[in-house]
C-alpha cells in the first residue's frame, strides 16, 4: 500500500514544527549557566525539616537533598573557619590547612576559593560574594573575586540578604555566594533543641525565599541555567555550641536544584568539597587534576558497589553507644564481592566480626575521638575492618579477614591501574595487605600497610601477565585489639 501524498500545507506545518523544535533546542543550548550558593551557618537539616520552612522545603521538593557529615579533631574542629574553607575551596582541612577561626597557616594560594578559580580560567565571568561573617569575604575569598562584601554587623543577615537580592536583581552575576549567620547565633545562644533555633530557621527560610525569588524574577531568567545550592558549615548540639566530635556538631547537608538533578531525590554520597566542584563544573570550568580537588561534581555521580548495600543496612547488635534505630551495618557483601573469614577468630562484637559494610554516621559513633571522624574521603557505604571495636567483647583467636573483589576484566601484557580510597590506623602487630590474582592464580602482594595512612585515594600500577583476562583484588587485615582499615571506591582501569 502506498503512503498518502503529503500536501503542501502538511509540509509547511512539518517544516514549521521542525524549525520550532530546532529553535527550542538552540535556545536550550544557549542558556547561560549561572550558580548561586547560599550558606546557612550552623543549620541542621533535621531541624529545618522540623521547622516551618516553606522555601527550603520547596527547594528540596524540586531537587536534591544530601545529608552529610564532616571531620573532627585532629583533622580540624567543627568550627566555621575550617567548615567554610572546605565548602568554598573544594578540599578538606588537611589540604587548605585551616584549623580554627584564626586562619593561621591557610593555604589559599595553593587551594583558592571556587570563585577565584572561575575568574582565573574565565576572567569574563562576573563573581559576587557577600557574608554576614566577615572572615569569609575578607579572608577565604580572594581579591580576584569581582565583588566581596562583608555586611556591617548592625545590618547582619537583613543587610546580607538585601545586598544579595540587589546584586541578582540589578546586576548580571554569573556566580554568587551568600552566607547567612543568624541560625548559628541562635544555636550558640539557645541550643539547637530550642524554639529560638526554629525561629531562626524560619527567619532564614524567608531570606532564602527572597534571594531565590530575585533569581527567578530576573528578566533574562528564561535564558539562564541556574544551579542553586544551599549548605551549612557545621551543626550544633541540642544544648548549643560546636567544635567537638558529636554527630550533631559534625552534621551538614546540601540542597540543590538545577539541570540533571532529579526532583525530590536523596543522595548519601555527597560531601562538603562537592559544592565548589559542582559550581565550577556547572560554569563550564574543566576541573584540572593538578588542582587536587577533593570535591566531585554532584552532576556526575560515580556509582560505587558498596553504596548498593544501603537498603540492606541494619541496626546495632552488640554496640551500645550507637542510637538503637540507626541503620548502619551489614556483613552481606555486594554482588560479586565476598568476605573470607575462614581464619577469623570467634566471638567479639558482632558488628565488626570480619570486614563489615557501614556508614560514617554508624561507625564513628561506635567510639568517638579515636580518629574515625577523619575518614573523610570514603563516601556513602564503605568497607571497614576494625579490630579495636571487635575485641570489645569476649573473643578467641585473632582478627584475620579478607575482602575479595569481583573478577575485573584486564588485558594481558599491559599495565592496569588499581585505585581505591583508604584510611588506615596502625598498631603492631596489625597489618593490611592488598593482593591481586590473575585468572584464579595465587594472589601476590602489591601493597602493604604497617604505618598510619591518612584518608586518601591510592593508585597502584598493575603489570598484567601476558594472556591474563581477569584480575581479582583481596584486602587482608590481620591483628587483634589494634586499630582499623577502611576501603571504598575500588576500581581497576586502563588495561
């Protein structure tokens, strides 16, 4: 059967539709990327959800909510100086070296703020920063930023908000940073459990609404592509204050709306340094590996095998310091992985018998102030072997457990690269070994740990034997009442 003849009118209509579609695509492609970061000093996500905060609720409904946790001493205390420096530079305190609110020894020349990085790569961009806490705009952001404003104390958040609104309404900034301080003030004066703290959240929510409305009311808004991120530098205790290692003090979050961000979504793999990396990526700034950023763009998630276990996490068994309702550990490995406990001792604390899969919120509360809080580069769910916690209950034998990866495809006669995030705290006779086997042959040691290793990403070159097609990685921890080893993000590539 022949197709019906297309009339001239039909052809004209189809041509018009095609032109409209192509014009729409062109307009979408031509939208100008812009970034707004709003920092709410000392704000707790849990209390935002308790408060009447319609503007923040609307942002969460329209985009991403990512609860997160930060470090504690000895990496840095949970203070504003280290917190804002981490958010704004995209690196952890062991790099930017801000340990308190004096900023002594800060390495902002080596690790500058994200607005300075954007200006350096693309000087045509217009950048703007305004803060109620003066050190942010006086010290963290450099003079390379087009406009830096520290609001006079008499105006406080009201002045910061009005300045941000005016800059968005009357100017044409490409990247804007705003810091509001009153929630932190209420936390110090009345505590995070107080009605005054909720009142401060309601007040800052209205100010966030004014700032976001200034974005959406711009006459050019339809031709602009805005990434809006709301975050905090640290949390607060119920009684008030921060600087210590309790989980409420270590709490932060990211609320984000923008392109490629699913409405009403929740993620657990986002960390503080991702704010700077996400802003730069959205502005079209290529992230140079030489910068040494710890952040990665939230628009470019990197799925990890261990994160797939979140739905299997269970509540505590033997531990007593961990909240009873917190889901946080499992011994069931992800698909393709296994744990060899054939040489493992018996008894001990159930949660940590052999390699376990856990979260920062769960593991760090097993025992505070033993440096577990410094495991900053593992994300979401990670693997841990913790001889110290395992031996807190009657046991026999020693801790001897091996985490075994799936068989990764490799090409014989080439060099592959094994990468993983690790954090290792040593006490003799403890030892950590990384072994690799090819095509089921006997494993050989490629890395040994017998001294402390700070949280970092390891890169191990692998010389693949001729003819080999698969490689399997083993992480073996042996010890007793010693310390711990964290593994995350295991990959083999490049072969």
